[in-house]
């Protein structure tokens, strides 16, 4: 949405950046009486923070199945708030959102399993240990039984990023990027139709493509766009 980034309190006159606080209440006096000032800019990045410490404790004291409902609820809220346009600036696809999406899918698989394997449980714990710090487990550590979860999770994360990229391009037209995004979208639809049943390397390739498009758009790097296109062509 387009919003004015700066706000001014009608009661105390304090000015602050809505882009930074995500709130219309005055950080000085708490008043809700404020007005937007300055130019409007696209902004989709809400104040999304992910703290998994209580869920790590819950798993330590019990089981992944016991901890799953509250964990999945917090993860859904987090991924819903994550956005990639901050005051008109296009942000990159970050590891924290990828890890959060993957943890959401992986913990669901393990919690629903009657007999989750040690590898599956250890992988979820590994995700839980570092997702809120933007740490993704190495692709080689993903159990075969959770490969589909990663494929679908990454497709969901990239689809959310694709949406913001498309919005950003509405104000910064670039036919070359738009065409490449269209090809990426076709691949994402295929992954979703397959319910994530793709190779781990293909998941990583789709992440690299999304990041390559960002690099092209923000750094005017033609090589990054060419590389993204070559990677997509190799998947056909």
C-alpha cells in the first residue's frame, strides 16, 4: 500500500517514521491523534519480528508435536507480516523468511507423523535453533522425507516476494524484469502443483533467481539478470 512515511502527533508535535515503527501512535506521548506528512511511498514491510526462544524451550521440555500448534501460529503470523518494500525501497529475499516458511511446513509434517524419524526431528530442531536469526540449514542436511516441505515452503516464500516485486515494478517499469518474473511465476505454479516435489537444488535455484532479479533492479546489474534467465532456462 502507499502511505506517508512520516507522521506528526497532533498533541505534542513529535514527528516519527511510520516505516520504522509501523504504528500511528506517538512514541513520545502515546497519542493516537497523528497525521501523515511528506510523500506517499509503497510500504509492505510491517514490523515483523520472530522470537522462537519459547518454542525452543517447549520442544526441550516436551515434543515437537506438543509444541507445534503454538509454533505454527507464531510462524503464520510472522510470514503474513513479512514484506519486501520498505518506504519505496525494494528489499532482498532474506534467509529468515525462507527459514520461517520451511519451519512452518517441516514442523507440520513431523507433528502429523505417527513415527517421525530421528533425522526429521533433528532437522526441525536445527531449523528451530536458527530460523529467527536468519540461519538456513545446509541443503545437504535436508532429509529426503522433508524435501517436499522445503520445495513448497520456498515456493510460498518466493511467491510472496514475487508479489512485492510486481508491485514495485508498477512504479519502476522494467519490461526485462517483468518478463523474467513471468517465467519465474510459471515455475512457482508448477512447484505448487507438484506440492513441492522438486529437487533441493531446484529450490535453491529459484531462490537464486529471485535474488538475481533484485540485484538487477537495485544495482542495474545486467549480468545478474542474464544469470537468472539462464538458471530458469536450465530448469525447463
